[in-house]
C-alpha cells in the first residue's frame, strides 16, 4: 500500500471521527455553560461539524470515486432490483 492510497482511503475516516467527536464535545461544553454561546450560533456550528463529518464518512467507501454515485442514489429506491431516483 502506497502513502497516497493510504491517505485517500483512511483520511476520510479520520476526518469523520475527529469532526463528529468535536461536535459531541462542543455540545457537552454548550450543555455545561449555555451563557457563553447563543443557541442559534451553537446550532450552526454543531450542524456544520456533523454535516462535514457525514460528508467525510460518505467518502470512506471502498473507492472515493464511488461517493457521487452513492449520493445520487441516497434518496432513491429499488423495485425488483432496478434502481430509481
């Protein structure tokens, strides 16, 4: 395994883990001291961290180039093995 393939396959998983754990820690800090941050700003930061983490998790498929196909079929379905959007 080359260094480039290691980065392209494992970096999204690392980013997902770090971003989602940052969101969890951020919510814990907010819960302990609500005076330091408004709820609207908390929601924006929290959802941004979770959204970026979710996007990073999408790119941790067997091949990062398959992520657009998964995103296109995210809200689709299948009937009898035929996929539709």
